[in-house]
């Protein structure tokens, strides 16, 4: 696992076409933006592994979202 330090407004690449940007970081939380191709699924970990039990997770297969161009 790679751990890096970023300040507000700083970014880093994952592969050639995914950009992660720290929008705002405060003590205990951070707001990030993720710029990725439409066919990349982005989902919070607690929804994927079922550890967040307060929110019902539908039993569905997630399809990539494609914007109309």
C-alpha cells in the first residue's frame, strides 16, 4: 500500500487516466474528487464490503454509467 501526503488542491495520478485531488482536508476528514473514465466503478469501501450496516445496500449488479455525448 502506498501512503502519500497531499495538501488542499494537490493531486496525484493512479495509472494514466485517473486523477485524485484533495479538495479540502480538515482534522479527521477529507473531501476528494476523482476524475476517471466512465467505465471505472468508484464506490466507497463500506458499501462494497457490507461493513456499513446502517445503510441498506441493494442486491444489484453495478453497471458503468455512460454520459450521453
